[in-house]
């Protein structure tokens, strides 16, 4: 486990828990720490149990620990649920005043503080009472400022200079700054220092959520319109795009449902506008007819699908990895698609940009598969640590009349012009394609065939004087006019299918499978998406190789083969019950020896995963 | 038949022609021919109004009506059942300089895609919706639709539909549409001018076109006996519009008014997006600036 410091703030919905977590993250970021903030809340607006966990370290962290250094409780439930998680020497901060109008963090807490002190009091643990109610009353501050008061207490406990907190509050609290400072200062003065978190000599990094990173990546990829219907945990992306719409000149639309979302975005794409959409599994169900339309009509579109536990409404605000096969197979008919699965903010940025670029290069749908954990958690973002985002050209029409939206060019086009070829010739093409897919075609031949070999027709958009652009959801000829002709059907199917070859070649150029931990180790963890952080950390600790595909369609088989070279034992770690990555691996000829799975909607903590791996290895 | 094959046979029409060489498969007597014929004139009529044909985009759903996408030698998006309106909305938002005309069937747009029509009306997006309303699903060979009268005997309702038809005009009015008309595929001049007025109207326009399905629901006689021009209507009055809409409720007796029921001026949805210019932004700089705000 990396050397880190974890603090949990818990209370009811409406207590400003997420805000408190975010401010602690900003504070620690200001001191040079890399931070990770995980928010855990039920699907309701008031009440319930909310908590935010902030983990900070000199190392890049992207997961939580079970053990906590500080627990700050705005209610009893926080103490009950998380008090036991305190590390040796940890501090439990409770509301000691008990005057704070009707909240159960009042008198009961104060009364119960002794018993909790007993629980928490061993191994140098300390229960620290801060009279939040009294302080707020005295300063005539509203109840929501209890979290600011705790923030002050945290600052003192962690041995962080007051000035750092003052700067943080001034920079990030939008209203009533002076009153917040006063409240925080009282919390600071009341608490006792328990440790010293020194300022680190590391560059200060921005802290952003996965949703925001996906949004920035889409913008980097040329996105100029974002269309979405709200659905947890993807709504943050809609909110972010709406917020930055003016300065990024985005058209942000929130239509009547996800069906309209997808179809509007495809209408935009047909007119030349790069559109992104986002949703969770349930909304994606409604988008699927549009996804298939994108396949048939060869329209570029990038879709963020945020996973949350299902089936159906499931656990709306929790996390999982259960929609991989849904996105791989969604939509009637056969058509190529790109699926990327980032696991942290940098990956979310980079791969969202790549997904959009590939969509427009190949006129295919692309899916950025995320989850609640990635979408809503916050990470330190280091854009400079990323490779350059590849620039993908969009093949545009050269102006030679007539324009044919679905032109078969080059080698495929010659074949298409031979009207009498008949089905045998098409079958011969299919054999050739199959040979190419097996890798038996010489690379220079592939290169010479260029776009013709990858089934990409040049794009053009209305208005084009003297020409027409015809988009069609039916099988169609090169002009986009409906046909049921068997030979044309085969050619068009082959045209679309041949894009797989181009996509595979693009994926080969990317770091489509990341290898971490000890790259020489014979025992490897295989994971995807947001499990990358926790697997990387456990892999480092146990001396294991960590293999993580970032592209799931087209499956990066060659990368995977290299990544697994020398691996004798492979343990597949997933947040689902059925082993979805494992199934995909098997289809592609790879096998894992063991599996560690968590499917209670919660993320793996370092300790959980380590225990699971050790059990498998024992 | 491919264009190549057609070219060999010398049967293609020049690009100035409004129709493609796609083989027409509408039944003899189909009202859709009337709508297609209206387009032959409309292309010239719109050009006179400053809308050259290359700026027109026709969107169709799925159903007999939608074959018009293949037949018109214009920019087209042959979409999917029920989804003409969101596709048309997206095209208009992407490029407000385009004139976007959605064609839909009654099952398509009043059934499968009803919500989209209401929301397009609510937004007052500047697109036109031409509904080929024949009161029957033709391409799936004869089932009742949202505008079939109660008692309609179709393949899914052999004992007669037990539902009331909806009134799409009233729905569009309550949704907020700023141009609502009804027309009929008999009467070429009337149909052309209704479509033209709808297309030239700035805002969401609906033309409910009584289009007869000669094979599964031949209502020529029924319509011929009841249609009448709306010459006593004040289209600026919602009350007048509503009163005239209620004269005939898509079944039974009553005068079937043809013409413009309602017309109003209002800000359009696309106006709110018109000035957005993605090309004016240095994306990388904007990203760096936004990221810096998260420090």
C-alpha cells in the first residue's frame, strides 16, 4: 500500500459532505499531494448516509483504503459505520456541542462520545469533540457551515498550516468567505494537532472528476455538441458540458429522452457536427436503436456509458462493471464499433479524445465505457504525463461529381463497378478479408490499399450545389438509395466490416493494453476500467504484473499477447459477478486462472483486494 | 437497380430533376404520389424564395411515406420509425442555414414518436413536419394507427379498435407549435401551398396531410364528401383554431377543415444556438484554462 493519509467525512445528504471532501482535496492538493476523492451516497436528496473519502499521497492514488486516519462525523451513523476503520493513532472527530438544532449529531453524540471513545480509544486512537453547534450559534452561521468547522479541525489535526486552508477557502468557497473563515478558524483553534502532513515538493495538480475529464477529452477530440438526458452517474458530464458551453462554443442540448438524444446527435453528425452523448445503462437501452442506425448509416458518434449496478434501476449511485457485453453487442445487425474503458482522469481525457477521433476517421460509433466510481470520483490530473492525443484525419470528398455518400473506393470500388461479378466474386472478397484478418496479407499491400481497404467513404455535408447527400438506415447502394440486391448487400456489409481492419491497425499503434506493477512477474492481475488504480497498487505491493486493456473493441489481441508474455498465472479482477472481461478474453483465445470479484456496488479498497489476491495465491 | 446500371440504359435523370431513378413501389392510387408531386413544384417555389435546393434536407421515418427519401433527388436522411423529428432537429441545430423538412407517417410520428413531435412543438424548432396521415399502417399491411377511428377493423383489431383516435392538431397546438395546417392529397395546388407555407414559416410547423392508402384504407369518398377549405378561420386566434379543429375528430361526421388552423410568431429553438461557432475556439487553450481552474 502506498504511503498515504485518508480522511472520511460523513453525515446526511444535505450536510455538504461532498463539498467538505472536495475542500480537503483542494487543501491537500495545495500542499503538493496527489488526491483521490470517493463519494458514497444513496439515491436521495435529503437524509440517508453520505460520506466522502479523501486519500492523499505523494504517489498517484486512484483508490481508497479501508483504514482511515481521520473520521469526521456529522452524525452518529458515521461513527457507527466507520469508527472501527480508524488506524492506530487515528482521530475520530465528533460534534461535542449538541446544540445544533434537531440534528442527531447533537446531544446524542455528545452523550455517546464516551462509549465511542472506548471503541476508538485503543492503539492511540483519540475521540475529539468539537462543539460545532455552539460555534455556529455563537458566530450566527447557518447549519451547513458545520462542514467548514470540521475542515478547520482537520487542518489542525493534520498539522497543516492555517494559511493553506485560508487560501483554499478563499479560492473555492463561492459565498460568505469571511464567515466561513471565521467558522473554520474556530474549528482549527478547538482541535488538537495529531500529526504533521508536510508540504511536498511536487507540482500542484488540478483535481477533477472522471465526468469532467471525459468532457475535456471529448472537447479535445473535436466535440462541438453534447446531447444528454440526466441519469446518474453520467449527469455530471452533462452539467460540465453545459457549464463550459460558452467558452468552448458547444451546443449543449437536453432533450425529452435518450432516444431523442441519440437521434439528434446522429442528425448533427450527418450535417458535419461532432456530437457526443452520455448516459448510464438504462439510458443506453433507449439509445440502442440509434446505435444500430449509426452502424448502418455509417455515422460517427461517441457515447459515454457509465456503469451502475443493475438490472434495471439497480443501485443508481453505486459502481460496477456489468455492461461490457451489453455495449459490445448492443444493436441489431453487425457493425464495427470502438469501445474504450478508461480508469482514471488522465485515461478518461485521452481515450475520450481518441474515441471521438476514431469515430470520425472511420465513421463508426465509439463508446467510452466508464462507471460511477470513475465518473463521480475526483483525481489529480496531470495532462503533461499523457502521450499526445493522436490526430485523426477525416476523409473528405474531393469534389469529383457525383458525390456518393457510401462510395466504394479503390480496390473495393473496382469490384463494385464490375456489376456482373455476382456472389462468387463477393465470396472471394470475403476470403481475402478473412485472410487479412488472420494477418496473412502483407502490410505494404494493406498500406497501398489505403482507405479503400478500410471501407471509409469520403464525407461531405449539405449544402453541396449540384449534389445530394443521402443517408439511409436501409441497406443502400453507394448513393444511399435503398436496395435489397444481394450482391450490393454483400459489398456494403463487407465495406462496413472491413473497417475492423483499419481500426485494428489504429489500435495497434496505441497503448491499448497497459502493463504495470512488476512487468516481469509471472503472476499477473488482469483488470479493466476503474479497477486499474487498486490493482496497480496491490500489484506494486505484492510484486505482481498488472495488465489492463484500455481498448475493448476491437479487441487488442496482439497487445494482450505481448502483455501476457511470460505470465504463468493470471488473476482476473472485476466488479461483476459473471466475469465479463474474462468472457471477452476467452472469445479471443486467452484464459485466466483465477478470479477476484466484487459486486456489492462498492469499489475495492486496497485491503479488500489484497486479501482476495492473497487468498487466491495461498 | 443501381445508378450505374441505369446509366448504361440511359434512364437516369439529370441532377436538376427532382426525382431519382429509384423504382417507385407505392401502390397505384396511393396518396403519397400527391406529396411527391408537390415536391416537384416546391423545389422551384422554394428557390424563388431564396432557398436553393442544396439547402433543403428531407428527413423520413420508416413506412410507406418514407420511400420519398429514395425518390427525391434532394439531400435526405432516411431515418428510423418514429424518429424523424429528433433527426431533423439535430440537422437544424448543426446547421441553421439548412431548410429541414421531416416527413413522417401517422403511426410513425403520432404513435412511435409522439413525444418527439410534442417536444419539437414545445421548442419551436424551425423544422417542418409533413405527416402522411392515412390512418393505417400500410407497409406492415394494415393495422390501426393513432388516428384510425374507433371501430377500425385492422389485422391487429379484427373486431374493431376500441380506442378513440387522437387529434394531432390539438396536440400540436397544446404543445406550442406555431404553424398548424391540414391538407389533403387531392387538390394539388392546396397541398403545395400548405407545404410551402409550412416550410417558409419560421418555427415548428405541422401539416397533417390526409393521404389515402388505396390498398388498406381507401377513404377517398369519405374525405371528398367532407373536406372544405377553412375560409372562416382567423389563424392568429388559438380559440378559432381549436374550435375548427374540433369540427372533425378523425372519425365520424363533421366538416374536415383544410388550410392553416394556427399561425404565430415566436422565438425558435435554433436561434438560441445560431451564434455558437466551434471553429472560433482554441480548444487546447480552453482545456488548459478550464483545467487550471480546478487547481
